[in-house]
């Protein structure tokens, strides 16, 4: 049942079959390490800490709601991806998941590259010293100004997304006397999400150029003819929050098939393929993501096998994980404001944030977990829906979860795995102020994106 068609009734936005949630964990005080950043612990007094700092202290110093990001976990995940793929591949962190200047510095120091998809992301990257040649520029409708700047600063690659863009980028590069390295983004007819993938002849979506009907082959033909372009490879991104490698397998096979066609037609072996991002993370204990080395092994094997059977040298592979790097490294800390038990239904727990700091639940029916973090409790579990403070009944942060029945206003609760697509998709709805991102590392906490203020709001409102 789709969200737009959910039936009217008392259980607003209850789009899941009744009772879909699993039973409460045996001990609500235990933190499942799968969903929490690596340095998160519950100390002897029962308070949860990250990087050695108690959330009670963090809340006092930085306020709530706030995102707390475990820097050493972020760096470790970068290294895990880089090590897993090795020196003959490139890992591009997808900045759309969450980008700030501190993040760019960490990426730079850990040897990762960066995928940007807007002028704003490019500015952030360059400002924080990411070398332009380590940047890939994406987007289905890059403006002429964006392309000009990308070419001028010398980004390592522009990923071409349409026939118009092939000509546009070629023209701009040529007029600057440059030859821009580019990839062509193809749609392979596979769309993968979470546990399943769907294959269709033509993907009905806005990105890329279809492999079907020889369109991608035609795009290659045109790109190879243009002096302003150096075509280095083919790009494919098949979806997000994917756990099943089968979608990547189909995608890699089809991309390699195109490389073989290009070799046969033009006598050129394109040296690179990019398989995009989309690797899933654990939002709840039920999710089982793979480790980077398993993913790297699987992708390398698929590509080598396909290339071998097509008689091609194995191209250099790149991947673009966003969520899988930053997602698990952060949690959102909220203070409980009001608690409303609805007899026979559930208890609504209102926090001081909501859909403005996490739109994913409302937008994608995303599932999250939640824990009481300012103390332990031996009270019985109660079924809750964690909601925000916005003027909208779909303002849900965690649809169904269990918290201790003695939960009280003033308690701190935290939602793990909010590092990706939460702050980056945050809004000012109801003129709320977007929360800060605080990086925590080894006993130190540092604001990397400050909390918005009412002055920030008024600054944009010119009266
Ligand atoms: N590369 C390309 C070309 C992409 O379009 C994306 C994500 C990524 C890499 C990174 O994907 P990741 O590894 O983070 O899944 N707002 C949605 C996700 C949108 C993803 C868009 N593209 C969400 O919150 O789930």
C-alpha cells in the first residue's frame, strides 16, 4: 500500500500491516552495536556516551536536537573502504549523504575521493582543500555555470547524464582550451532497493542514458568524436540501501557488455567503470549489511569474470558509497517533551525535533530505532511512535519502537544511524532551526556545522 493511499482512520500514517514490528528486545538498555557508531557505550551509571563523552553532558553543552558524529568511526569506515578496494580502484565518498568542510578534510586525509552533485558541494569541497582532480561532478541538469566552474577548476571527471550535456561540456571545455575527463552515466535497466531488485527494459526515471535501444552506444559515439572530451569510462548507479549484490551483478554485466561493444566498434577499451553507491546500512537490528571487503570482493569478481568472458582487460573500478560511510557514524539526540498514551493504540512521544531534521521516515517510510540514553530503566517496554514538533501528523521520526514505560519528559532519547541524508536533507519547516553536527573524537567534541539561529532565518528574509 502506498503512503499516498493510506486509509483514513485513527492510526494516521500507519501504512504497515498491523503488528509488523518485532517484539521488544529482551533488554531495552542494551545497545545493538550494528546500529550505533563504534564508540557508543553505556557507562556504569547507565548514561550513553560517544567518544567517551556522556550524552547528558553533550546535551548541556550543545543543546538538543543535535547530531553527534563519531569522527574516528567515520575515518575507520573510509579506511575500510579504501583498503577493501585497494590501490587499483577508487572510492568516491558521495557528498550528498552529508558534507561539511571537516568531512572533506577527513576524506582528504584518509585518501578518499569525493562525488559532488551541485555547485554548493563543489564549493565546500574546494574550500576545504580537496584537490580538484579527486572530485567527480554529477547531476542530471548541471547548469552552464556549474559546468564552467567544474571544468575551470579541473575536476577529475564529469559524469555526463544526457545527450545535451555531452555537447555542453565538450563545448565549454573546448572553449577553455581544455579536454575534460568524462564518464557517461548509463541506466542499465535495474533498479535496486534494499532486499529486492527490479529489472525493466527501460528505466522510467530521470538519470542517465539508457543502454536499451543503443542509446548509450550512441552517447559513446558522440563523446568520442568531440575534442573537448576525454571519455574515460561508463558509470552506473542502481539505487540505494541495497543489501543484495544481484543488482550490481546485472549492472556490471551490462556495463561490461557496453565496453565490449565500444571496443568492437571503435577499437577503444575504455579504462574505467564506476558502479555507483547504494550499499545498505543497519537502521534497525533486522538489517544485515555487508562489510566493505565482502562488497569489494564480490564486485571485483563480477567485473573480472565479465571482462574475461568478453576478452577485455579489467578496467579500473570506482564506487561511490555515501550512506555506508557516514550513515552509521552519527545519532540524533532529542529531549522528550510530551508523552501521550492512546489507550489500545500506542504512546506518542514528542521530541524537540522531527521531520525538519529527519525527513526520511515521512518521505520513504524509513525505519529507525531509538533508545533511552540518559539513564537505564527496568520498566516494561511500551510501544511508542516518536514524533516531532511540527504542524503535521505525518511528522514521524520513528514509526514503531519500544521504550521503557517510565519514560518521562526531560529524558534524552537518541535515534542511531542518522549520519546520512538527515542533516543534508534537513529543512526550516515551521521556521525551525536546523540542528548542529558535533564531531566527537576521543574525549573531545567540536561543532562542525553550527546550529542555525533565528538571525540566520531573518538574514534570508529581506523584509
Ligand atoms: N552515486 C550516485 C550517482 C548517487 O546518485 C548516489 C545517491 C550515491 C552515489 C550515493 O548513494 P548511497 O551510497 O549514499 O546510497 N535521500 C535518499 C538517498 C538518495 C540517494 C541519491 N543518490 C535517502 O535518504 O535514502
